[in-house]
C-alpha cells in the first residue's frame, strides 16, 4: 500500500472591500495566516468597477504584491493569481489600492490549507 500525506484543514479568507477603503497606497488588512499555511489560490472578484486607473496589489505583509501586482480594477471581472505559496512564518494578507475611488466593490478570496498532516494508507 502507498502511504499518502493529506492536508485536511482547508480555510478561506473572504473579505468584501468597498470604495471607502481606497486611497493613495491605502492598505486593507484581510486577516492573518499561520506559519506553514499553504496558499493555493488568491483572487479578486470586482462586482462594481472602481474609478478609472485604480489598481491593486494583493499579497502578504512581507511582500505586498506577491499574488497580484498593479491589477486594474476599473472594470467588472474576476482576476486570479497563478502564484502558490507556503508561508515559512506567520504573515498577514493585505490589499493595497493605488488611488481613491468614489465607486467600487470587490470580493477578495484567499484559500489555504493548514499545515496539519495525516498519514493515510490506501
């Protein structure tokens, strides 16, 4: 039999951000992740467009543009990061806006697995 290691504890940070949180280099704290968290997806779903020229960075406190870098959010749509990351230390998830916007709303999702491992025989 083959022994497999699984990560059974999946978590999701889901946060709605709105235009009142925007501004030049405005930083939005989305939550904290524990050491060893294995981030498997990060995305932003723009529900209502932000002002023309508005961009965001999505990342962790130690690298604020890790997942999305200068992603335009002036149009409705879904924007997903191709980056996967295992954290070597606890870190926070953050979103940074490039400018103020009178309109706009979006949902940010960061999916990760906790470092607990279970050995299973199949």
